[in-house]
């Protein structure tokens, strides 16, 4: 992997971890810094989310500071210059899901463009 690819992957991972941080999630302004204006999520519930609707969820305390999301099995790949795909397993207080995110480089930095969650048994 080239230095540029490694920096891209690290930026995406850093952004992903920030979006799971309860302090970041509690601040709509901080969440907006990480989401692309065209952001779409297909949640583990099957619901489709956009930037506005996801801000309601992130600021509602869906991740507890006392019990942060446990992340494992992170896989990453640079799909093209300025596009990183991450997959990982997340456990949020027993609610377990495989997660997949696309991050893209914009004029304002790395932003999450797409996210999907699939519940596991």
C-alpha cells in the first residue's frame, strides 16, 4: 500500500471511530463534520437514513459513554483515489452488526458517504 493509500485508510478509520464516540455523537456540529452532504445509510433496522434523520439518532444517546461500541475485524481497501471502503464488526451493548462504510475525500476532508449495518445472530 502506498503512503497516500495508508493515509486515506487511516483518515477513514479515524473518522469512523469518531462517529462511534459518544461525545462526538452528542454534537450535531461534530457529526456534520464527518458526514458527506449526500450521506445515506441503510441501517441494521432496514430503515433508510439521510443526514438530517441520522442527526436525531446520533444526538439521542444511542451509544453510552459507559459502554462504548466494541469494534473488531476491521477490513479496509482503497477502491479508487479518494474512496475508502471499511467493513467491521460492531457490538453496541449486545446489539451486534456487521458494518460497511464508504468514505470519500471532499474539499472539506474525508467524509462518510454511505453506511450500512446488518444485524448478526
